[in-house]
C-alpha cells in the first residue's frame, strides 16, 4: 500500500524538524511518501519515508515569479508530486489543461505525479461524479504515452470529504475506484478525504484501494501510527 502524507501549508521549519523525528520512528512495510511545503522539502532528512511535493509549475523554468519547476524538485530528491488537488483547483483556479502540463513536466523529470480527482457534493447529488472524473482524467492525461501513463498514481478525493470528517460509504468509494480502474487498469488508485485511525477499519475492507492520501492525519504522527497498524492487521 501507498500512504501519501499531504502536509498542505502546515509546519514551520522547527515544527517540521520535530515532526520528522516522530515520523522517523514509524516502521512499516507500506510505502510512505511525505509531501511537505516547498520550504520544508529542503529540511527533509528521513530514510523510511520517500519525498514528494504538493505542486509544480506548469511552465518551463524562467520568467514565472513564485513558481517551482520540476527540474528544481528533481534536484531536491523529490520522487513524487501531487497535482490537481481540489484546493488548488478551487483557490488557484487550476484547470485540467494546466494540470496536464504539470504532469508532462513531472514525467520529463521522472517524478511520479499523484493526480487528484473528485467531485463536489452538488455534482454527486446530481449523479455527475462519474462524468466529472472521466473528464478530469481525460484532459489531465492528454499526450501522455501509455508507458508513462501507467506510472501515474491517481487519488480519488471526493471534495466533500476533504477535511470534513465525512466519508462516502464503502460502496460509493468502491464504485468510483472501479470506474477509474476501468479507464486506467494498470494504475495505482488511492483514496483521500477524512481517512483516519478510526474509519480505516471500514476503509480497509475495500480491496480495490491501493493506498491513501492523508491530509489532517499526516500532521499527527501518533494517530498515523495507529492508522498504519490497523491497516496492516
Ligand atoms: P484530509 O485531506 O485527510 O484532511 O481530509 C486529504 C487531502 O486533502 O489530500
């Protein structure tokens, strides 16, 4: 299983250094991927956890103030990068076309994209979720060849579950993961959205899930440890 930790915009340098001491004590056979803020990437010092980023520029390096390019992430030993997180789609108005450019830039540097897809509450109420995700995948993966495509990790994150404490039913999650795997049969698919050390007992029954993208829980190493122990039972 893959367990990706999305710190979002949390942890000052000092807090991050203490946090890593705690994360360093976790032993697991699962693959842990830590996605800190850009600045904390420079302070990463773990051996049991791989390094990821939360975003990358969709443009070539150069006159793009405030951006970080894939080649710069590569130099920092970044192996994975989240793209298309709903918070960026929402606050930064990122489009599927921009996300596609980010994916191409990352793959050029051999960095594995973790592509987030998911529907809003309103879209689900109107039964549009399947079509929304198909469109997100279709545009984000344009001009990516089959071999490269298969490297991409997909994270199904219903937007109404992120940070809300509400998770879909197992049936709902299973159906969406199956839909994604019908389009991308060889890709790993993660679930993200309020997964925690309690609901993992339910979530782990969904055999189609290849791992988790954790936001809030990523910041609590003690609870994360319990999550992993229950996942491994
Ligand atoms: P959450 O966030 O676990 O806090 O719901 C998940 C995410 O945003 O990736």
